[in-house]
C-alpha cells in the first residue's frame, strides 16, 4: 500500500465506524475539519427531515420535547470567543441528543411506529454520538470547560417541539448552523 492510500483508507474506515458511535482509534483528531465528514451528517439529517415532512400519523409526540434554538445572530456569533461558541455548541448538542433520545422513547411507545421513522431516529442518535466524539477530539469540550468564570455565557436558548418533523428540522438546522460555524472557526484556528 502506498503512502498516499493510507490517509484515504483511514478516512474511509473512520466514516464507516462513526455511524456506529464507536470511538475511532487512530483517527485524526481533526477529522471533523474535513468538510465531507460534516456534510455527510447534514445530508442524513436533511433526509430524515424530508421523510417526516409528509408524516401525519405516528409523528406527533404525546408531550413536548425541549430543543436548542438554532437561530444564529451572525454579528453576535462573530464577536463571541471560540470558548463561548464551544459552550453553546456543546450544550446544544447535549440537549439535542437528549431530545432525540426522548423522541425515540416516545416513538417506541406509540402505536405502530414506522420502521422508516425508527431507522432515521436510530441513525440520528448514532450520528450525534459520533459528532460528540469528533467535537471532543477537536477540543470543544475542553474549550467549553476551560472558559474563564468572568466570561459571560448567555444561557442556552430553547423552545419545545411536538412532532418528529420539527425535531428533525431543528437537528438539521443545528448541524448546518451553529455546529458548522463552530467547527469552521475551530479548524481555521489550527492551534489544537
């Protein structure tokens, strides 16, 4: 095997293992900086959102689920310290993971949940675990924890959703918005 093939093989192997939520030992810590990796997760999130758009039966939850607000004020975001951005993304990802897990539980308790819906929820859970690992490798958790106490971090803005379609829309918007902005900035810094 030539030297050129090893990084490509490692990327391919990493992409195969990430959906399983498995830690990818030996994977480059900046794997998320490869735009193809994040694009794959965004594509899956959009696909799940599109599948649930026309869903009427079995897509409503019996209770509201709290999710992070995905709106981004670009002026404010650009002025935020990368540590503050990390806190917002880390908290948002954690809340989104809890929301999808709650959605999975509610879906399991509903009468005759569609196999397709279940598959998309399971994929989202796996993807969120993988993204959490990738962000941890990028240093987002460390960045969020090491933020000085005097730094003002606004509380995470949230709201509730009552359907699977709305939950997947938030998931897709979060990946395309705050997560993409944060990883772009963190990867550009390159001092990890």
